[in-house]
């Protein structure tokens, strides 16, 4: 009988520990949004030389995760963009995508 009681207590303890691990608080969306909006300028445009991949993916039409990462990688390799048209040098970014987003992009 003691063994059964002891096993029940151990089981209850292990179950409560594993439940606590899954019930950890999630990151608040407000904190994520506040960090992501830093890369947009006061005019509401996307700052091409300082925006991170998440911001580029979220704010630019036709730009997914791979293209956003390619933009950031190009910028890190070649330095800041001198003009919005230099975005055409990034693999996967064509004239159509640039034309869709030209009005919301700025080089800072």
C-alpha cells in the first residue's frame, strides 16, 4: 500500500511539472508590434536600410520570408541601399514587386 501511495505522489508531481512547462506565458503581441514598428519611418514608409526581415515580409506586397531575408542579406553584404531602384539587384526582386511597393519604400 505504501508503494502505491508513493507512486501516486510521484506521478502527481511529475504531471504538475510537465503541465507547468506547457502553460508558460506567451509573448505579448504588443511587445512584438512595438519592436517591429521601429523600422517604419514617421511618414509610415518602410525604411529599406534599417527594416528587419519580419517588417519587410509584413509590409511589402509580394515579399515573403525568403525574399525578405535576401534583402537583409544583400544589405549586410553590399552596404546600405543608395536608392530604392537598387532593390532590383536582390535575387527574387523584380520590376513588378518594386513597382508595387515603390510608394511605401524609402532609403534612409
